[in-house]
C-alpha cells in the first residue's frame, strides 16, 4: 500500500490534502535553547503555534512538512501533540539543514554511520517516539558551496533514500551540479529530490532551476512571504511581485510537474525573534489568491499543492 510517514503513523498519499511542503514548527541553531534573550518556554511556544496550525487546518490545509533537522530543535513528541490537537498531519524529517548545523558527534561521523542513522529514523523511529521520519533534509552550508561535510551528508542521504524509498529535500538549490553528481553516483532518481529555496532573495540568480528540472529534479519555490515589503524584512527577502513572476515563468516553461511551493515559516522560532507577520498561512492568505489573480486555474493550483507533494512524499520502497 502506498504510504507517507507522519508523526502519528503512516497514511495513504490521498489523505494528505493540501500540503505545506517546507515549513518549521520551531527552528533554531544548535545552542539556541541556551539563549536568554529570545528563549521562550514550551508553554509559550505551544500557545503561539496551535492557533497557526488550527488556522491552517481551517483554511483547508491537510499536511505540514516540518524540515527542522537534527540539532535544530526537532521535537517529535511535541509534533505528535500538535498534530493530535489541531488535526493537521505533520511529517518529520531526519537529516541536517546543512553541515554547519551538525554538532561534532555527527560532523565527525562516516557516510556509513550517517546513512544508518537516517535509515533507523525512517524505518524504526526517531528516538523513542516510535514516529518515523518521512523525508530526509540536507543542505548547503554558509558560503555558497557544498563543504566536504555537506557532501558526506548528501551521499548518506542518497543511500538512505535508495534503501527506504523516502525522498530528500534540500536547503538551497545552489551548487546543484555537485549534488546531482552525488545522487547519480548513488543511483538515486532525481525526482526523489526537491531542491529548495530556488526563489530566495540571495540565491535566486545563482540557482539553475530550469537545469535542475531538465535533469529530472523537483524545484521548491518555498520562501514565499519573505518580502522586501515587510516592516522588518530578513536578508533573504525579495520583492513580492518579483518572486511570483519568477515562479510563474518556471511553471510556464513546462515544468509544472516539477514545481512545489511553500512559505518556510517558523511557527515559533527558537533563539531568534522570527519574522513578524509571516506564517505558513501565507499560502492561503496571499499566495493562492496571487496565483488566481495572475490567471492560474484551479487545476494547476491543485497540482502544485496536492498532487505534486503527494507524489513526492510517497514512499517508493
């Protein structure tokens, strides 16, 4: 039976509904839990997060993919509680946002060890929660090029993906040539990889999104809502119309089947104040209305937010 791993157990792909494919319940850099300036109690984070997920569900959202990697505040027991309380399916990940977020224990590990660890979290469970990861996160470290550690993590992720059938989602789509080479060497079909953040305001011009799609990879336009028009925009912000036009050009070139969209929002950021006014619900409140206003039909919107994510997340064992 086709299935997708969620924190409350596997479900059929057709039960996912509308999917926010690249989001965070609460992301922070290693050590953020020790930050006395921005730290919030679990109760405060819960009170901040539940209304956002409830609103997501009320808008018609079905599934929230949390891509907060190991060492970045991933808390699967918390996700289980949130899912049960709000009715939103939550998919957790294994892997790392980038090599520069891996603590020394993992940073010094071999490819074989990392692959085994990812496989365990996918097939047995994360910690003692019994919840299995449904996607593997990898990423390019700061600096714009994959480090040797990044390459080890990508290779381990490819082996785990081949062995378990779960997909890979990347942080940044730059230096894609190195990533594609590793995936080819490990025998991983590129449609099992979503190259993320193709639209962010720092790297969009350096991202070969069309080339990635032509190689067979999927492309994530998943920083929607980080706009220069915000009161206090982050450094990766981009003008709203510029990002939307970029997305429309990409799907207009015949790459609709390779495109996925999300907001990369933090429900309750760890160790930093977050971006005021930006939530996962940008998808419903702004993005989908913008797409409709641009002439995108309902069938295409369903493809982007239901069909493509379901195909991507389905375990292919």
